[in-house]
C-alpha cells in the first residue's frame, strides 16, 4: 500500500492538489512572460571582479615539444620505458603537498 496515493486520499484533497498544481503552472507562465520583458537590463561588473579574471596564458611555452615528440616516437617503436620509482616519488610528494594544504 502506498501512502498518499490518489485512491487513499479523499476527493477534496486530490482536488486541492490539482488546483495548486494549476496555480503553480500559471505562475510559472506569468514569470516567463515578465522575464522576457526584462531582456534589456544592463549589468555592470566591478573592478574587483575584473581583477579576479584569469588572463589568457600562452601554455605553448610550458610544453617541451622535442620531449613530447621523443616520447611519442618511443611509444610507437615500443622502446618507451616506465620508471616506477619516479612515479612513486611524484605520487608521494603530491600526497604530502595535498596533506599539508589540508592541515592549514
């Protein structure tokens, strides 16, 4: 047995719920009409908000294209060697950094 199913409720309650749903739908329709009229509202952004904007960064200077091409070639040739010690060291240092940030 479901609680609150239409068969369990008296007709006055289901009629009131239906009327409430209809009023909500009418209110939403009226809000949609009014919000369409306010399309021309101007918005200004403060200088503080503008200063927080991230500048475009040229990331191409951060990429060593020669190294990327060398790794691609090594992978294609099947000669790329994974250094598990280096990976473990980076994981540990990254974890330590995250833990120190979390404790601050």
